[in-house]
C-alpha cells in the first residue's frame, strides 16, 4: 500500500512539475492564436483562435514569404554543421592520437581560448571580414566553423577518442592501415555518437546566434529567421500574434532535430568510446 502511495505521489509530482515546465510553451501556443488586444487578458486560450495569424505571418512581407528566410537559415546551417563536424573530428584526432612537438602546449592554448569572452574577438573579426569584403554575406557566419568548429567541440571529441582503446590502432597498423586509414576506418565510425552531439550543438547555437547574424547581414534577401522576426518589431503596427506564431515555428527545426537524434546525443554525452 505504501509503495502504491509513493508511486502515486511521485507521478503527481512529476505531472505538476511537467506542467510548470510546459506552461510557457502552452501559453506561447495560445498567444500565437490571439488577437493583439487579447494578449493582455489572463486567459490561456483565446475565445476564438486566429489561425490566420500563421498564414498572415508566413506571408507578412510583400516580397518574401517566411519560407525564403527558412531556406537561407537552413543553407547556412548546412555549411556550419558540415564544417564544424568535419574539422573538429580531424583536429581532435590529431590531439587525441598523434604525437607531435609541443602537443600539450597547443592543447592548453586551445583550452584557454574557451575562457575568452566572445565580445573580445567581435571587433577584430569584423574588421578582418570587412577588409576581405565578406560583410553582408554568409561567409563570416560559416567560415569559422571550418577551422575546428570551436574549442569546446574539439575538447569533447578528444576526450571521446581517448576512451577508444589503442589496441584497435595497433591492429589496424598491423593490417597495413596508415594514420589516415586509422582515422577513417577505425576512429571515425566509433565517433558517430559524439559527432551527432557536435552537429546538434552546432545547429542550435548557430541557429540562435542572432548577434552575429545582425552584425554581418544587412540585405533583406539574405536575412535568416531571426532577422526576419526582427522585421515584425520594426513595423509601426506590430502584429504580436503573427510574431508569436512565426517565432513558434522558428524553434521547430531545432526541436525536431534534437528528438530525431536524441539517442545518439545521449550516447555521445554519456559514453567515452566503446561499450563494454
């Protein structure tokens, strides 16, 4: 009897806690279906849902639909994810498996860069890209991901690689595999969970990086989803229902990708190489 009560109590607690966590999302969905004048009312759901907020918000611009901005963002994300995953894996393999001069020093410097605030590098990076003529293009947003993907991702993959037994490298060497062959045929397949983790983090962080997007992009035809949402604020008569509707749609790609890759994401965080 006590176990039943304890189970019911835990289920009740989890239900209440889940509702509290989901309440902002529920309010968000309800607010996206309200008229502007209804947003101040203390109601969770509108008396008459305005499904037209989604249609009107999707076609808010006379020149572009929201599909155009989603396409821009997804194209940028494709470059970010591919560049980040590929180069982070290569750099991590060098630090995790290869012996070269001053390896420890360079790895320490790499870790030190994680302590640098982003604000420190914003001005030098902008001056560099401006002199190269890359401002108002996706190059400043994509190119940095092709140089290791970031110190955090390299560190994550290095720790993962160090958990892979070196016996596999030795066996591959006996079979005639070179350093590159070991990376491609032994290390890379085992890195799959960690690489999925890197891909998810890269996608979400760059998708949400509004500051870099507003800093480098100025042409409307190149705007990302985040900058398109800002265009609602720039209007004289702000349609809050449409803004909330589009902002709700803007998080769907990140949510979908996370749930589709959740298994590999959890495995990449929790494991350190091979299963026993």
